[in-house]
C-alpha cells in the first residue's frame, strides 16, 4: 500500500493501513514492528476498557472492574502483542462494535448502531474471515438501516461499504476476482481439505510438508481460488466423511492447543531454567484455551437460546463466539490464535450470566445500589 500503492492478495487494506502508517514518515521495516507493538498494546488495553464500560451498565463498578482486568491474565493475548498479527486489532474493533451496540439498545440513538455495524463491516478489511459475520449482523439490523437510510449517521455505513468496494474492485483490477482476499481458499485447501485427503489415504497430516499446498502456491491467485473451490466441492462429493472428520479434528486442536509463538522462543542467553519456564507458560496458555473455549461454548449456547427475544445484544455476542469457534474448523496448526479472539467476550457473557444467576445475585446487587 505505502510502497507500491497497490493491494495485497492476502492482507486487506485496513490492516495494511493501520500497521503501515510509519512508512508515511520514512520509517524503516524495523520501525513497523515497533509501531505494531504500540498498536497491539493500545488495542489490548482498549479492549479491557471497553469491556469495563459495557459491564458497568449491568453490574456494580467494582464487579465490572474485576471482570475487565481478567483479560490481562490471558497470556496468549499478551504474547500476540509482540507479533505483527491481526488478532488484538480485530478484537478491539469487535469489542468497540459491541460497546456501541449496547449503547444503541440503551439510548435508541441510530448513530450508535450505524457506527457499530460499520465497524463490523470494516473488520473484514482487517481479518477477511469476518466477512460472513459482518454480513449476518448487517442483515440482522437491515430494517433499522432502511428506516434511517436518509440519516446523516448513515455516513459511517456508507463509508465502510465504500472501503469494501474499493478493496474488491481493486482486487478485480489487480488480480482478476471480486474478492476481499485470496486467503480463504488457501486456508481451507491447505488445512481442512489437505487433512481430509490425508485421512482418506491413511497418511499423517503435516503443515510443513504438504505437496498440495506447494502445488497451490505454484498457481496464480485466480487459479488458486478456482482450484481450492473445485477441490472442496469434490471432497464434499467423494470424501465427505473424512472432510467432516478433519473439520472436527481442527476444531478440537484449536480448542486445546497452547500458544504456538512460545514454541519458537530461543534461549539466546543460555538461561538454565529457560526450558522450564517455556514449558510452564505454554501449559498455561494451553489450559486457558481449554477453559475459555469450554466456557465460550456453554455460555454462548445459553445466550443463543435464552437471549434472543429480550436481550439481542447478548445474543449477538454469543453468536460472535460461536461463529469464531465454528469457523476455526477450516484451519489447524495455529495454536490458540483462532479462539483467543473470543476470550474477552466469554468474560463479558460470564459476568452477565453470573449477575442474573440467583446464586450470585447477592454478590452483585449490594454494590449496584
């Protein structure tokens, strides 16, 4: 974006813009990583502040504070601050979107909803996998949007739609397809479908030594998309049981794995206890992933079935958690990266659930008065 004034075949423009801002001021490549650390820390802290702002509408400030600092103890999120990745930025965008949505339900002011939905739409330009989430949430509020289509507040929505159009038209002109990114086809072909193919042929799946991935990367981007889609259709027709098996294998792996970044750490200072602490921290991230994923499944199930009619914002938070966990089945070998983005929202639902539970109401109500 900043060097060649073009789009990227895998990374959409909003992520590129946010992380590449220092290039406008003559930064080196090393400066981009320093900037990325600052952006990630801002989003990491901002997510908890927004969580606090949401929770204090429903529980006492002291209780909201306790729950809002829990993300600071999730080691996987802390570790990702040091990597130029999308997760912490994406989580901040989604948490801000839900904060605005809760404000809309509280005040009925349309500009909150317009900005909220526009951020959901914009999030697909950070993490392309969010495109179906954004479309579904937009359709969820389509009546309100149509009723207010002449409102000045629609500027936010029109702006986000314009950015998406620029992205997809740019990809069409540059690479040949109207698409946000080519990463989706690469992902399900090289992970889900490759693992299903290995199950079919009695082989062990390996992310690093994958001849199917090597073949796909030898093609141009338009052909990558076509080959991946045709392979997926073919596997549904001829290898469906193994495709289902591979899908649930991926979800299980993403639910129980530790942070993959830890495995890359090197003992450059030759510390005697390095191996112990490396294994210890990895085990913490592994069990945090398992705990929060399990809580996420249980709590999102509860709010999906109980919160639709009267508590639509809760329902949509639960839907987001479910969406991420379900989507994680297309990939594997990424450690806890997929499910990490749900953890702050699991904490949000946990606080809301406990505040409504008869057993825990005594701990919440006295401080609310």
